C-alpha cells in the first residue's frame, strides 16, 4: 500500500489537537475519515478504535507514574464496558457491514455522541459546579452509576469510537466531584485503553480494520501529540477547545440528522454559541462583582 500524505496530515492534526486540548481523538478522527476521505463507516470506526488504544497506551504509563489513576474506578467501569463492548461486537457480526441501514445507524449514533461530547466540553465547568453544590450521593449508588457509565461507554465507543475521552471525563467529574481533575483524566485514560483495545480487536475480527491506514495515521499522530502537548502554554488552549466543540456540534447534527437543511444546522450552532456567551458573561459579571 502506498503511503497517502493526506492520512499523515490528518493524523498529525488530530494528534496535535489532542495533545493541546485533550479532546478525544475519536471525536475528530472518525468524522474526518468519513467526511473527507470517504472511508466506509465500519472501517473508520474499527481503525480509529485500534488507533486510540495505541495512542493512549503511553498515557497509562505517564499517569501511572504520577499516581493519577484510581484503579478501583477503572475496574468498576471496565466491568460494565468490556462485556457490553463484546455484546455490541456480536450484534454487529449479525449485520451486513456494508448495508445502508448499518451505515445510517453508525452515522446517527456517531452524530449523537459528537453532540453530547461537544456540549460536555463547552459546559463542563457549569455541570461540575452545579454538582459540587449537591454532592451527597451514597457510595453504593455512585458505584452502581459508575458501572452503568461503563456499560453506556462500552456500547457507544464500540459502535462509534467516540465517548471514551470527553464523555468519560465529564461523567466522572459529575460522579466524583471531590477527586482532582488530573486523577479523573488519568483514570479515564486508563479505562479507555482496554475498552478501545477490546472494541478494536472485535472490529478486527469482523474485518473492519484497515491496518495500512492505521499505520499511516500513527506516522502523523505520534509527533503531533508530542508537539501539541508542548504548546499548551503558547496557544490559547481554552479557545481552541471551544472552537473544536462548536465544530463538533455542526458535524454531529449533520451526521445524526442529515434531513435538516443548512439553515437549521447553522441555527442550532448559533443557539449553542449564544448560550455559551451568556453563561460566560454571567460568570465574568460575578467575578467582577466579587472584586
């Protein structure tokens, strides 16, 4: 297979953005493969899952050395996500992977996952702040909800490759508001590796992994992640994250609801932007009043 420069560039851009903002690679890579390179939906998901498991493996060692992983939470989430990922793979094995119906299913759930991911990135601070005010859940309830979270991620990630990053971090912040953000991120990365590996191997068994494409993406993404992680103090990461989230809103609605015309899609984007601006303005006024 000849090396396609476009894939290397895509891998680099996604790697750079992930290193800079921490936004999950699946949220970016799978839509890029679908929309810009016309890769088949199931192949885009399967290849991206193995891509994610490889790129995030290094994160386990980094966070582990810093003590930023809560293995109890990882185990509880994996107890839900891994079996559901296996069941989802069995479900996919019964379907015609090239059928229009399956492609439509994958695009719909991918779009929904992107919309939820984008909103969780944009409004994470507001969600976590509201939970800090009411954080009196019973530990047994929290453990049960963590298991359910793992089950949801097992289905969504296996079907779309999206959710292990931004969705997982946001949900864990809501469930465990007293745990430091660095430990939450490390725990989410540690859980994402086995989940994406199991889901990726499941797709490999279905023949929906393009290994040549996988290798080409990694050629670009590995240096991209390194460069992005070293630019966090140079580039306005907060603004880049918000712009990315808004792009995901637009892409998500196009994939999930293709019947919407361009005007409605832009309208939805403007509503989200307006909501974000209003909330940020209120926060600024509160800080100004306190000063």
